């Protein structure tokens, strides 16, 4: 009840006002109820966001995976393992986006029913919503940190092992026209034409990376996959082609031609695996390599992968805190801008990631700055809004004795 100055209490209300009040309970009970309520409202949108963004990011993979099962007779178990190995790389982007969307939708749901207005009238300001948001941000940050720490390198290793298993079971199952495909560790295949069964190819480019040397390039007019035969494993039969390699130390460019050549793929466990591939390294391994190499050679690439993974994990905190003021500032009625704002935030963050990738070899310091700039800007804006929220005072109009409104 709001009492305005100069007005009394009606007699019929005096009895109601003299009734004993309901016990308020221990201090902080109301706040705990509000926190649980906001957490409960956020769980559903968070799961929906995870499912939606996962579906969008993996949708382009569905057709090739289905083609492996239907047209190329690859066992579904291997395709399921291949699909599972793609999830960690997607989740490092999806988690902060799903968290931002969940908090925005949860606060928008409360605002649509005027519950945020009632809570603010009860003295619960923006900082009163902060504990459950921090809890959600912390949980998402720990989950994202685990994914970028060991989930992403596990996914890349598992992806390569599964592809090797698919090739050993069904040669040529993963090849597509005009697409570079890593058919074995450090072996890239680019076919110009592929037969419907995936076994025969035309206009073949085969690239094999050799440690400490330039890649070995093989061009062939025709190619055909050879099934595993005894201990030889899966092979490629190439015809009418040339082999090219440049020796940078001596400055000699070597070219050899062949009429027919058989090339057997290194598909055994750990065969041909590049131990220096940053995609297969955990964060401690990247940190040790950065300390050893600095910004020379692969050191810049290791530094980029290290800071990129950490910035994606920290974005769970910055996105979550930024969603709090945006969610409270939403209109109480009308369509929610949560999804549109989430897409815009993802695009802006991705543009900074792409720009940092272009600066890896040019300026490592600028690369690091670009990776962390979105987090710093969003966190600074969130902290500034939260600080200003404590000084915001809303005064209610008061009726004067003449019946006019005055402040």
C-alpha cells in the first residue's frame, strides 16, 4: 500500500491494517526464492538454445553423414562416432550464445508478466538478480573451460581416428568433389571428379606433409581407392601423373613422372600424426610450446589457439553479465529481441575471431588484442551499468490537496 501525504486511512481499511502481518521468515528467504525462480526460468531456454544452435551448426554435416550410411554403406556406428567428435568444437561457440539467450528469455518472461516491476517495487534492484546470473555464468564457464581444455583436442584426435576407421572399412567414403579432405594424418586429397560409389576419381591432387620439409605434391589424371589387403591397409592407385617437391635448403625443385603408382595410407594408430598440431593439444601443452618457441615458427599459431580458446571460455561470463541489463531493459509487451541480439553478438564476436586469425603471422600482439577486445568491452559495459543501477532513484508522483500532481 502507498500512503500519500495529507490523506487519512478509510475506516473500513483500518481493521484490515490492524490484522497481524504474515511472518516474513528468516532474512534473505525472499531473495533465495527469487534466485531459484530465475534459475528455474533459465534452464528451459538454455537447453532449447543448446539444441537450436547445435542443430544449426551441424546441419551442414547431416547430408554427407547420411550419404555415408545410405550410398556408401559405412556402418552407422562409425558415422555416429564421427558425428560425436564434431560436438566439442561446436560447443565452445554454442555455450556462451545459449547462456545469453537463456538469461534474456528468462528476464523477458518475467517482464512480460510484470514480475520484474513487482520485484523492483519490493526493493529488489538489478543487483538482486546478479547471484543467479553469476551462478549460471560460473557453471557455463567451467563447462566451456573443460571443453576447450581437453574436449576440443579429444574431438580432433577422435575425428582423425574415426576417419581412418571409415577409410579402412569403406575406401573412398569421405571423399567429395572440389573439397580438400584429410584422408589420413597429414595427407590431403583433392579430387576434381568422384564416381557415385566414391572409389574412382579424376583430376587428383594428393598432398603429404613431411616434418621439416615442404609438402610432397602429387598430381594424377586418374585415381582409385584400393581396399585393405592384409597388412598393407588402404591404398590409392594413381595413373599418369607427376610428383613435385621443393628443397628449400638447396633451392632445387624436383619433378618426377610416373605411369602408375600405388600409395598406401598411414591409417594405423598414431601413424603419421603431427605431434605439433595445435588442434590436438590441450591448454597446458599449448602454454609449454608458447614458452619454448615464443612468436617464432609455430609459436604464433600456438599462441592464437591458446588465447582463442580462453577467450571463448571467458565469453560465458561476459555474455551472461551483459544479458542481465539488456534483459531487464526489454519491453514488457511485444516480441522479445533476445534471439536477434544473440545472433548479432555471435556475428560480432566471430568477426573479431576472423580478424585475429588474419593477424597471426603479421602481428601476434594485435592478434591477442583482437581476441580479447569483445570480452573486455562487454564486461566493461556490464560493470558500468551495474554500478549506475545503484544510483538510480525513481520518484513516484504525489497528489497535492488541490488534486494536482506534483513531484
